[in-house]
C-alpha cells in the first residue's frame, strides 16, 4: 500500500483525472496517518515503564487527583498525546514541560448502547495511550509555563467566577466546557449544544462584526478602505478568537472554511455555493482524513450544506416584513426537520424541543448574548479598568439560556429511537433531500410532521431481551419481556453512584425506559444507598430485593416469589435455609436464565445438594469469574448453552481466572465476555438465541490490528 497508492496518485495526476486524484490523495493521507498512529502506539507501549518528556496541554483537577492531557516530546511518538491521572498533584499550569514516570496502556473504553465511543474519539485527537503517574519515582519539572494563553484565561477566570453563568461565559470565551452532567443533559434535551461550541457560528460573527466595523470606520473618516484590505484585516480578530479557544477541532474547521471563502473573494474567482461546499469538504478531509469518523465533522458539514440548499430552495430574502417572517419560519422548520433526521442517524434519537429552542435562542444569542460576550472579552483583554463589572451584561443576557437548559434537563423530551437503524435514517434523509431538489409543494409541513412523527411511531419493540453492560468489575443486567422490566445489579460500593449516573441511566434513556418493575441487588450495603436514591430519582417507584435486606429500603430475596413479577417472568428463587445467596432462575421464551447472586464455593455445594434439578440454558458467572465460585461440579450440572461474564477485559489479572478458564475449556462451554466484547445483547426467540456484542457492532474494522469475529451469532437448542 505504501508504494501502490502513491504510484496510482501520480498516474491520476499525470492524466489529469482530478476526481480520482483527490480520492487517491485522501486514501494516501488516511493510510499514512493510521499507520503512523499504530506505530506510535506500538513503540510507546513496547518500552518498559519509563520516564517520558511531555508538555501539559490541559489540566482538569478534582479533590484527589488531576487529569492531564499531555503532548509527547520524545522522538518515538512526538506530537501525539496522552491522558494521565496524577494523584495528589502539585499546582500545574498549561505549557509546563515535565519528565514524568508514567505507566501507560492502550486507549480503551466501555462499549455500551447510547455511550460515546472514546476509542474513536482518541484516534481523532491523536491520543495514543492512557495511564497514571508512578508515585514511587520522582517527577522532574523541566520548564515553567510562559505561554500567554493560560495567563489570559487565568485573568478572565477572575472576572467570571462571581457570575451565575460562569460556565457558559467560559465556554463562549475560551472553548472550555467543564459542564456538569445536568447541563450536558440540558444541552442534549434542548438541541442547543452547537451554541456553546466555538465553531463556524461564532467565528463568522467575529469576522462579520470586524468587517462591518472596519467599513464603518472608513465611512466615518471619509477614507474608505479597499474591500480586499478590509477582508484580510477582519481575519485577524477571528484568528485571535480561535487562538484563545485553543484552536479546537470545530474552530479549525471554521477557520479553514473562512480561509477558502476569503481566498475566493481575493482571487476574484467566485464559485457557486455547491462548489464552495465541495471544496470545503475535500480540503478538510485532505488535511485530516480521520475526521471522516467524527460525528461533529459530519454534523457541521451537513448543516452548512443544508443551509446552502435551503437558501437555494427558498430563494432570495423578500423585502416586506411579513414575508420575511414567513421566510424565516419556513427556513427554521426545514432546517430543524433535516437536522433532526441527521441527529437520529448519529445518535439514535431526537429532541422534542429542538424547534422552539432554535427559534428562541439562535436569534437571542446571535444578536445579543454572543456579541456582548465578545465585547466584554475584548474590553477585559485590553487591560481597562472595571473589567469585572463589564461581564454583568453578558451574564444577564445568558441567564435565559441557562434557565432554559436547567428546565430542559428535568423533562423527558429526548426521544430515543433504538429500533431506528442507520440505514433507514439515511434513506429518510435522502428522501428529504430529493423532495427539496424537486421543489415539492407543501414540503415544509410534510417533512416537519414526518420527522417528528418518527419518534411517536417507532417505539421500542424489544420482545424478550437481555442487555449486559460493559461495566468492568460490576454487573449491570437489564431484562425486558414486553412490558416487564427487571434490573439486576452487582456493583462495588465505591463506584456504584458513578456507574449508575454514567452507564445505567444512559442505557435506560436509550431504551426509553422510565419505569422498572423490580431491582435485584444481591450485595446491597448502606454505602450503596446514594446510588439507589439516584436511580429512584429517574425512574418510577420499584421494589428492591437483596440478600442483605436493609430495613425501610429493600426486601429479602425470598419475598420476590410473592411479588407479581414472579408470575410475569416465571421466576424461581433457589433459597438456602441458613444463608440466602439470592440465586434466581427466570424463564424467557422457554430459555432458563440463572442469575447467581452471592454464590461462593460452600453455597454452591449446598445448592447442588439441595436442588439436584438445578439447570440453566444461560448462566452468568458468579463473583466476576473468580475461583471462589464457578466450580467444575456446578458448571457440569448446569451444562448451559451459553455463559455470560461481566468483568474487566484489560485488567492486570485477567477474568475469568485461569482455573475457571480451564474448566470452561474442559466442558467446551461458549463464553461471552462484556469486558472483551462490549455490551452483550441477547434476543430470546422460541427456538434460538440471537446474541450480538456492542464492540463488534460499533467499532470500525480498520481500527483493529486483528480482525474481530462475527457480529451476530445464533445459538439453538
């Protein structure tokens, strides 16, 4: 490939086949960057734990540790980045150079429904490893920070910290978005995430206001500057704003788009909108071909293309104000419908508040809030007095937006569409585009109604389904049988609340589940109660069953057989007279699922002696695959069709442990491991099991060094 692609590129350029030349140039750049990434990872991880020379790019501190974004300065991976946690770190500043003793590993992430693929995100951002600082060896500081940007941001932070909308002011001024989970949810529910990302909207506002100011000053001074000079000078404030935002990826794309537009105007080579859009797409992909796997890239590019297409479809802006208002409403209806379809493609869902949010806050922020932020930013950076007081006006202007985001976060207005496949969503987008090109009458209302009726018509039709999350050394298992929803949890107390917030609640939202019939938590302690309270806040009232029942909080597992859930799921509780392990069998379309509860070696023996009829078609390995359970006698008696395991896939000690692996191999039992294969989804059909793993479904094959297995397997009786 290193030789063939460049030769083909030269031949295509020689024969002036420009389209093929562009495609081959993209493939060459793609292959080279991907190969360089894999080589840097291999060289970095092949070395023993050692010192690395790095520069700090970003610092995020909490009570006990600091999460650092580091740029590698060593020759074997120069220019690539690391994400490292430093416990009890000293005061750190962006731009400092250190020589750090690091323990690194390859980037990995949980692969779950509705979750962000952190591995692809790291690939786009040139992050090649994660790890932590080895505190047994000293860290060596090589150079202090002298960068101008961190000092300016620190100066601005003093002006923001007293304002109610400090988080929004920081995002719009510096591009840093350290949002709370509630604010992230408000942005998602309202459909206004694009307003708080410094991108094309913000850069174009800075450029447009700068150009208008230059032309206005020329008119006042009666020395009108040449238009080419004004176009070039207006680029300086836009570049300064992008620099202050750290030249983030959306900002870079906006600067490239602005540069192409400016080049066309200066060279007097005007092109139509379609040619500009195609030139922008090809330029961005040649600069960084890995952007093709970025959701934000496609949303930005397609949004720009849709705006240009709608401008052509609706024609020039009319002069009378009533017709202008109608034009503006039609434009927003069509844009909302198209972007909602694209959101359904990329995020399997859409927001019910998108239309009203954009109608209210795009004009408000574009005409008032963002210009006030930019003026306050310019005033503060000029070093003039009363800089803190100047931020009062943008703070007041952003308060309605903050109130709206807080309100949106509290309501279930995000319509998840787990049953809508990407292919169907793309076909709907293609239909919408075709109707636009054909100028079909009544397109505005037809497409608007069609788009938002998708969320009402395509409701989840799970049938009988099991979802086992990729949660590391924790078990999060969701059972759905038509209208019955059962949650089985086995989570260590220190990570329970975080796991519920970051993994369980997004899963319930992805499947549009707001009510649970029961929660089974065998190892429940008082330390788990904050996680239980968090789960109760987001779902309707449900009974909680545990082997260690806590008064006024949970019931004993023995009580579950008297609950109506037992009849719905044909559930059986395998009890022991002295110590109940909370082991349960559930019949799902004729298949027997055994949930082990708190099984240990002694309780396994007693269970086998008491219940010789104990069997299972699917068995969840107990105690995360440790040798403290999962004896050969138990596995032999159960003889399951399929084994499931929830455990870490890249831990220092692999799970299941060697002894258990040997027993599984001896009995030739198939095993699905959530830590290695991502979330496991099992569809129970009367005569077969349809099993799919989320990692193989979501991860592009070309990012692997080895070829993964089949995406879906069928197990029959």
